[in-house]
C-alpha cells in the first residue's frame, strides 16, 4: 500500500513562490518542488520547516543562475512521513537534479603513501559533489574566518609545500596536539 498516489500530485497547481521570494515560504513541514520557467520539475526534496530550509539551500546559487525558478510545496502534516513521501515522488517524477549522484574520488592524503592517520577518516578532504564545485574538494570549500593576510600566507605555504589547505591544517592540528601532549604547546587564541 502506497502512502500517496504520486499521479494525484500536480506540482504546477500547488502553492508556489519565485525563488527570489523564498523568504515567503511557510513555516511548515512539506515536500518542495523546484520548477523551471517551462514548468519542468528540476528537484524534489523534503523539510520539516520549508522557510528555514531555504534560508541557505545548497542549490540556491545553481538555481538562481537558471533564472525564473519557482518553489512549490506540498504540506505534510506528519513530518515522520516526509522521507517516504519524498521517495515516492522522486521515483515518480524523476527530477533532473535528483538524478545527479555524488561521486567520490580517493586521493592520497599524506605524501608517505598513507591515506590518513590510523583510526582517522581516510576520505577526509576527498569527497566531491557533481556539478556544484567541479573538481574542488568539499573540505576546501569550507568557509573560515581568517583575514586576507593569513589567507595569502596559507596559499603561499601550500604552494611551497605542494599540499592542500586541508592537509596543512591537519598537519598543524596534529603538531599542536603532539606539542600539547609533551607540554610544549603554545597558547591557542580564538
């Protein structure tokens, strides 16, 4: 028995707002549909709070570049049903952006041939997302609050040492932890 008859759902007749007016989305649980200017369903997902979800959506810039995109929604009164309803609707409508898979590219992390520290995550800094950042590691897309001089110095060190910023940060953290165990660590200021 299916939770919902997907053929009975017409996203074009659901309430909707232009992407630019996403702040007008309701504070409700539901399934949202991203619709193109030609009424193609580009993406389907779920949220327990539609308004909150679209304050900083991971596809916002991509959709904004497409132009004339609308967000339609189907309220779901029981948030526990969201995953099942979402799955049924994605299988039925097969939206273009939901079909793009996350690809994983394994890269050596340490120059010594190891793929990470013992007990650590060997994939740290190696996950990639298709069509969002091209071939940039997600860990390299992390926004940090450093001044421009510090950022410039980091880039110079990375070029000199022929490594990545995540590798450099990892080495600095490991060195700090090693120094703190031996009692020679400096003071850490935020």
